[in-house]
């Protein structure tokens, strides 16, 4: 007999649903027409639910999933673009606090990723204790392509991936599937999509995560060949961004290196330099320190040019070519980058 689901109201209206199913608190992102892009309302409602369930002895775990073909494709970029004359720093502050709340959550937090997961979707899934990916999952942090940077804790998540794979993902925005996600350390449990409903029911009924997830574990093949993996590790191990570019240029004629160089040249030069430093700094920083750093960066980018230009090119005038300012890596100085990481006169992010 199926376990009864009881809806709980934490706000969020029709954008996110909260249910008690057996011993589990279940969050479902319900904006499939927008690929479950996060809104401020969703962020605040999820934070409210997590606080309530963390103190509820009858809730053994939290499960989060999305409706439709995406877990969550990120934040609501059009809302940010339309509000560019009054930048949405409050949204980012609350989103970053939610990311920290998930990272330090005292109960199992099981993210079921059965489709696209990018940007803000990464922030509400990959900081949890259990990251379940199916064969339909596609992970990316593509922010440098829209003049932004891998935020929502990207500076905490990406440095920990094996063999400099996180630096590669952050600088190129490359999409990866469940095999590469497992081998790099992004995923903890690969599970077939067809088994997710049964998994949710067993988790909710059993109240125990490890043994249940072990029963559903499916070993996927890695999508990136060992040869390319080793080349990526070598190229992206350079101690500077210019060193990475030089290593790739020295490998010209290698189709993999040529392809990666072409990709890098299409990205915002400012975003590339900020992202390299952000990921480098995150290697030795706590989650909270990473989020304070990211809030400094986003506060500056919301007052800049490239982020809105990137959204314009990708979404407003779909498929057009962005015009970055500055337009080359050489034109972005260390002093320019320093400004993104400097303390905020108007106040740092607090928790």
C-alpha cells in the first residue's frame, strides 16, 4: 500500500510543493514550464520548511526533486534582467543563506536529479548529503557564458572535484552526465530514472538512507575517456588562468585542446578571471566564507555590464553574440579582479 502524502504549507504557492510522506519531508519544485528556475518566493519557502523539519523528530530526512524535464535550470534570469535598475541583492543573499543551510543540515538531505541541473538548482541540491543522479541528469555551471560566475556555493563545490575537473567545469561551462558526475565526486548515488518513485517510497517508509540507496545503486560508465580526463587534469592544473591558456595553446593541433580554447574565447573575460580566483580561493575556505566571497562578487556583477549583456544575448535576443567589456583576457587586470573580492562598504553577507 502506498504511503499517504500530506501537503504542508510553508509558502511558495504554486511554485514549490511541500509534503510529509512517511518519515520524509518532500520538496517538489513545480515550475516545469520555466525548468523549475528558482524565485525569491521559492527560496524563502524552502528555508522555512528546512527549519521546521530540522526540529521535527518525526521527520527523518528531506527529499528534494523537480517536476518535468529539469530538476532546476537555475535562477530566474529574466526577473534579474528586468530588475537591472534595482539589482536583486536581497534574492541572492537569501539564496546563499539557503545554500549554507543545506550544507550544514543535520538530517540526510537527498536530492533526486532526473534532468537538467544548473546554477541555482545546483545550490539547492549538491550541498546536501546525498546527490542522486539518473541517466537523464545533466549538470553544468555555465555562468561564464552569460557574464556571471559559478555562484550558489560553486566556490565550495568545484575545488573538491577530482583531478582539476571542477576548474575545467567552472571555466568552460561544460555539461556532464551521471558517469562523469560520479567519477568526479559530484554524485554520490547513480540510480535509474525508472526507479525513482520506488526509491522515494522506500526512503519514506524505511526512514534510513544508506541501506536504501545502496539497493538502488547502478554503476554508470564514465562519459569522458581516461585519455581526455588526464589531459584536462594536466591543462587545468596550471597555477594561473594565463597558465591554463598557455598549456592549451602549447597543445594546439590536439582537437581537444583546440575545442576547449575556442570555448574559453567565447566566454566573458572578466568572468573567467573572477571564476579562476573564486575556485582557487574556495579550496581552503569554509562554506560560509565561500558564500561571503560570492556575495561580494555578485554585488559587483549586478552593478556591472557583462551579466546583463550575457542574459540579453542568450535569452532576450536568443542566440545573438554577446559583446563583452572588456573584450579580452589581457584587458582585465589583477586590480580589476581585486575589486570583485574587496569588502563591501554596505555590509557583508550575514547568516
